[in-house]
């Protein structure tokens, strides 16, 4: 089986576990809107992983607040990830804001505006 396939499955498994872990957190900055883990890009040796976060919320800066909260809780999230996945060494997590969904919504609004004209 190709190595990329295994690596892709590991990224997806990390993503699923992070969604569950973040969903259980009680920080109000994480519950201000609809928080989504868009994708995970883990290093091949699992030493680190970039976690792309997207959020649809009422506040303009809700996504940045959520990323800040997750960066502060990264140690807790990392240890919980290792415990749930039964891995000896869990990756160091770097949370990054992913505004791709906001950009897609903006493009959809432009297209709808053009269709109406």
C-alpha cells in the first residue's frame, strides 16, 4: 500500500479526533460560532501537524479569537489526542485560521448578484 494513502488516513483520523476534542471544550471563544477543522497536514514522522480552522460566527473576529484559544490550549489538546489515538508521541499542533469558507461565501454572493442583473 502506498505511503501517501496511510499518511492521508492518519491526517483524517487526527482531524476526526480534534473535532471531538474541541467540541468538548467549554471555552466561550470556541462556541461563539460554527467551528470546523477543515484539514490537518501532519509531518510524515508525526512530529508536528498544521490544523486549519474555519468558523462561521456572528462576530467579525471570532475566527482569530478561536485560533488564539486553541493555541493556548494546544498542550491539553495534544495530550488528549495522544491518549485517544493510543500513540506514544502525539504531534505538536499549530492552529491556523482558514478563511476559505468565508471567501467561498463571498464569491457565491457575487455570482448571485450577477445572476440577478
